[in-house]
């Protein structure tokens, strides 16, 4: 039997983060070695608690959870509680998790785990990149030990979701995104526009959520508010950004179209702070830094979600 790929997930749960985590837990080719927690969708207190609760529901209390940085590197940013619920998990009032987070800081855990799994580690970032930027500042050799780095963030032709030009994760902490893009030679990027291209029909999602499993029942509860918000605001399809990124991470062979280009993060800009600027015509002469996901096998994507919800 080939050894499982060690998978470290930096995340800010968040309803779509939760779906991505269930997908990761359900994948037998990967071994989730830790969750490092960012602030983003809601405050760190909630995102840590949500991560712990999700592990409990999924029967994965063996996965260590590390609390990270409570604020963006430089400028405070508004959260997305209006999408995910004020607690990030739909305000259903779930009973508190039995477990607490580890005492080690997320940035230190990223560095330690990168040494323990040097050359094999799959790192996946589903939230603002604050913890990873901090880890890079502590140890700039981090990218040398990461085998593959998948990031959910950006809007590669400028169709943002939090501002007209920017996507939430990069807008929340643009300085962190900038540092990360400068440091990693290659990032596999699943942006907001890839998310829009891989919407999930609300009726199909509702059908999957009727599965007779603790995961599906919990997920139906925490996602209800945001699915209703989405029906109201965005129409027939639901967009689960972090699930797209996780499909790309777990099963890269499902990617049908990928573009390699240089990407820079806008830090100023009256209208464009946090935008991901893709050099589509390669005019800058800078090396291609991102493999941008354009098209993923929709059936495969939906299959991964269905399996993750019904599991055990
Ligand atoms: C991203 O922002 C968050 O609200 C989601 O969890 C996802 O990571 C989408 O722009
Ligand atoms: Ca997220």
C-alpha cells in the first residue's frame, strides 16, 4: 500500500470550509495531520470552536487543531458573518465541543509539520493567508518543504465577491496574500470565479443533505441559513468555494483546464485593494506563480461532496 499524503489545512470555518473539511476527512489517499485556524469568515474564537466541533461530529478528534492569528497582519477587516451566521456555523446553537485547541500557535505548527513531512506535505489554505504569512516571516524556507500548495482565493478576471474587484480571503488580509505569493514559486489557485463556474444546484444539495448520517444532519443544520441567503441573492445555484479548492487539492486529476500565469496582489487602490492581478498576457516578465483552476470535472466534484456527507 502506498503511504497516504500528509494534508495540513489552514481554514476559517465557515460553512464552505466545513464542507471542504468533511471532504478531506473522507479521502483515503490523504491523512489530515492538522487544522490551523485563521480569523476571517468570523472571529478566531468562533472559527476555532467550529473546527473543533466539526472534528467531533466527523469522529476525527484525533486531528489536532491549532489557533492562529486573531487579526490580519496590518489592517482590521470586516468579517462575513452576514453570509455564514454570526458564529460562522449558521447560529444553530450547537452544544460546545468537548475538546480544546492545542497550545502551540498555528504558525509554529505549520513550520513543525512542514519539517515532519518535508517534501511530501500538501498544504491547503481555505481562509485569509495570515497564519501562512506569519510562518513565512518566522522561517522563509517553508516553501522548500511543501510538496504542493493549494489556495482558495482571488478573482482572476476581477469579478470579486466582497468588492467589485476582490475576493474575500485576499481582501481580508491582502498583505498576507502578497507575502505568500512572493514566497511560493508555485501556488495551485482555486479562485472565486472557478467557484462560480462550478455551482451546485440547490435542489441537488438539499437531496444530498437528506442522507442518513450524522455529518449530513449537522451540515444541513449549519448550512441552512447561508443556503437561504444564497437562494435569495444568487439564484438557483449554491457556491461552495472551499469545496472546489478541496476537490482540486484531493483529486487534481479532475482538473480539466488550468492556466499558468504570474499573479500579484494589489495592496493599495481606491477600488482594487486585495485584488489578484493576473498577468494574462505575460507582459511583466515575471515567472508564472500560479496554476489557476479554470475547469474541473463537475461530476467528480459533486461525487466527492456526496460521499463526504453520507460518510459513516
Ligand atoms: C471564501 O471566503 C469565505 O467566505 C469562504 O469561506 C471562502 O473561503 C470565498 O471568497
Ligand atoms: Ca474559508
